């Protein structure tokens, strides 16, 4: 995860989120939120990202860390099979995405490569954080809609 998290505001201004990491993610505070990605395949394969703060309320940092860990999860053989069943070229696409991810990793490229395919690789170039839209459901639960942007459009 980058050392400084940033967001793009509605006025297209990039701001530093570091000072907000300990803020409640919702108002009123909630112990659990669901995050639904606007990329359909993410929801079909893995369902929503569920972020909990046992004994407290979910903070901004909990949300960012939950998203990060979700997409850093290694792909299972079954998930790779499902992805390639839809289109045989998908395997080459996710391996290419893995190669790009590993070559840009701040650590050792070889270490990243040994960790193998991850959920982030299924996204291809849709790896830039585009923001979260918040929905409070009628049952007083919170749901966030995660927007991802094309990395090449936002370098």
C-alpha cells in the first residue's frame, strides 16, 4: 500500500488522506460496511468486500486496508479456471497484468513474481482508485460502491 493515500475530489483536486485515517468512515459510525466494486467480475467472483472493526466503528484506514488486502489475495486454481473458461485469452491477460504489477512493485520483483497471480491482476489496467460512493441502506447498514479507473488514463 502506498505510504500516502490520496483521493481525487469532486473538483478534481488530489488531496492527502493521511490526516483522515483515524476518522469514522460513516456517520453515525458502523462496526461493519460492505464494499461493492463497480467492476462486475469482481462481485461475481468474490462478492462484496466486508470490512469490520470488532468492538469499534470502521475507520477510513480500515476501508483502505480492506480494499488493499482484498485485491492482494492470491488467486486460487479454481478462480483461474473460471476466468479462463470465459475466454482462453484471459489467462494471458492476467499474467501480463501480473508482470506489470511485479515490475512496478517497490520491493523485489522476484519476490512479487513468486507470490503469483493475485485478484488485482484480474483488473488489468483498472487499478487506480476512483473513489467510494456511500449508500445507507433502509436497514441502517452501510454499503460503499468502489470505482476503479484505468491506470493508463491517470498516470
